[in-house]
């Protein structure tokens, strides 16, 4: 069942995102809208929808953590990490740098 999130908001509109309890449920809704995909949110542990062009492949790094103590996202290539940095910079107006994981787990982002 979908409902409005109390923790996650749209970076564009600042309105609460709709959250779904399962990938299947989110995928069913995404199928109704061209160019939308589901993604798992590490903040609320639910599923949300996003335009496909905003998505980049990543996974939690098993070794590296951010200042908040959570696992850093690891991007498979420098180009994918740069694309993600560009998406975030255009939405949040922060400057990010891409760097290679010291443990060989891909590429990370950091604020500069």
C-alpha cells in the first residue's frame, strides 16, 4: 500500500515522496508512467519512483563509510560516478568530487 513519506521529500518540489512497501508494488505503479523506475531508499527502507534519467547504478561499499557512519555508495565506473555527481550537483547545488575507492570497490563521491 502506498502512502506519503514522513522522511523523504522531492529534491525538486520539496513535497513528500510516495513510498511503497515492496519493489513489486512500486514497479506496478512505475509501469503506468513512461520513463519512471522504482528504487530502494536507504533513508526510509521503502521504495520510491524516479525518472529513469536520474538513476545510476550503485551499491553500498562494504568498506567505506561517510561522516554519518553509513556505507558510501560505490559506482562501477568513473563515468557513472561523474554522472551521479552531476545529477546531485544540479539538484542540491553542492560541489562533489569523484575518487577511486582505496579498497578497489569502484568509485565514490565526496563534498569538496
